[in-house]
């Protein structure tokens, strides 16, 4: 029996080009997967979502999206509301905007909305997310940790995500906010997972067991499977992390990555 093909994930590092006069490479990719269908913009991650929908409506206006509707949940008890759930009816895709990833999981986790999101994905639909909406896609998500300096062992907070992609952990605004140290710290906690650091205006387009890179920046892949030494379990929380034989791949637009084999796929000329 053949395995049912799941949908696509577009994991965006934040700051994607939304200027109607610009290239809008990532939003064009979203629209390509929507194919004239209904796109739900989930602004759940924001405590003050005013203006988000209007901004994206302008950005998607001429990109062949049939219908763009907003989904916002003020409080968790709204996540089972029939009117809120009906927003996802017949949706071809859902796009999680930025804000606080904990707001997404705490408001919609294990609710009817999450079930509908999973159903869209399982039937071959698109789930996209930018910034906080990117971090929430993995089964374990980064919540907080110091940027722009070497990682200290106690300075990292993680929480369960939506688990739409397994065995990875995602960080966004990556080069722009100097988050290399904290992503390595996250991988040190469990070298089984791959760390994906995604720059602004850059996305990993995940289909089946691989992804390809689009946008103007890079995707960094941190692989700890061959690590020979780590002090993460023994050292005091204030100590700087020590980790040897970490593998790092830097992928630009056109490059891909095989998630099962943990190998980069060079861009075709």
C-alpha cells in the first residue's frame, strides 16, 4: 500500500518581502501552492493583530489567491467556537504570521483549530509560517535564549510545538539577530534533531523528506549526529557550551537538503 502524500510546509525566517512592487519570492511560492484557492492568515501569534491582515492582503492582491481570510483567537476558549472553526472550511492553505510562538501553542494546541490545521496538511494542503509561525512547526520549539553571543548552558527555553515536521528545531531571523549560538545549544540538548536557522526573507520549502531554499538569504543546518564531545549535561548553567565535531551546512537559494540522509543537495545550474 502506498503512503499517502502529505502537504507542503513553507518555513520562513521572518521579514519576507511583502512590497507589491518587489519580487515577493516567498509569497509567490505560497500562492503557487494555493492555486487560486482559499488562504487563511492565522494572526494568533500576535497580541495586537491589527494591521497584519491588511498588510498581507495588499501583498497577495495580484498573486492568484482566490480568497484571503483572517483567523484570530483572542482566548483559548474561542478555539472550539464554530464560527472560528468554519474559517478553515475548504481552506487550501494556512499561513501563521509572526509574534509569540507560545501564543500559538497555548491558544490552539489540542483544540479543534489544531485538528483542522493537521487535516489540511494531511490531505495535501500547505502550512506556511513566518518568524514565530516558523518556530512552532517543529515538535520542540525554541522559545527564548540570548542572541549575539556564545551560548551558556542554562540560557535556553524550549517548549512543545505543533510537530508538523519531526526531528528538527527551527530558529528564525537567524543571521540578522546572531542566533547561531543558541541554535547550537538547542542541538546540544538532543543531537538527534537537526537545527534549522533561517534568515529573513528566506524560506525552507519542505516536501516529503527534503526541502529546498528560496529567498534572498541562507538556511543553516546544524547536525550534531557526529558530535564527539559536549559539556551540556555536566557543566554549570553559567558555563559556555563546549561541543566538538559539529557539522554545519550553509544553503543558499536553489540548494536543497535531504532530511533523511542528512545531506545537502546542490543547486542545479
